[in-house]
């Protein structure tokens, strides 16, 4: 059943609203997949806080027009599913990477981050990007390391003196 103009406008508005806030996107072709397989993908995406939509290419092109994800327009060919994430840039790639381990029918066409389009071969690289919490933890450990080493260096002469005095005391008690 063909979509009415109002329905098309509503779809474009919905996807555009998500695309404006999105940091990354994955476009994949779902040809030959069953409804159960697509449902599993949607459930996995929902759990990872990723917006997934099967959308007509012309509607998707109009929805991402004027956003940082405009670069995905060139890979919108064939029956595609669009995954967008506004919180974690690596989340859509992780969802698709994990899904591809059990389903070989899906073909990733492109991955976009920050206005740059990457090929399907870069899916693993993008999926390995740290989450926000992991990035903050890594940054904090890098910031904390010099301070910890400095405090340890300042405390070492005193600790060495205490160990020396204790060794002398132990040797005198033994004698």
C-alpha cells in the first residue's frame, strides 16, 4: 500500500529529528532476511539505545539532508535499514557487528561518524570505539598517573628510612 503524503512527511520529520541529534549511523541492506531476524536486530538495537528504521531511500535522503549524516546519501541504494545513535557513536556499529556474527544475509553498506562516511570494512574499527564511560575512565587514569607517581616518589625516602631503622633494630635484637 503506497504511503500518503502526510505519512511520508511524518516519517521524514521523525527520522530527521533523530538524525539531527545523532553522532553516528550505519546503513545496511537487509535483503533476504526474515521478519524474526529483523525483530531480533530491533530488540538488540533498542537495548543499546540505537534508533533503527527500515525506510525508503528517497525518504531517508530527505531526512538526513542538512544534518551531519548527509554523507550517507550515496550508499542509500536497495532495501536498507538505517541505525542512528545520539549517545554513543560506536553503538550502532557494535549492534550490527554482533548481529552479523549470527546472520550472514545482512550487508553493511556504510558507517558514518561526524560527517564522514566509512566503508563496511571499517565497521569493526568503529565498533571498537570506547563508550563514554570507558573514555572518561581512561582519561581519568591518564590524568591520575603522574600525580600518583609523584606522591609515591615523595613518600619513598621516608619509607626507606623506616625500613632501614627496622632492619637495624631487628639485627640488634637478634644479636
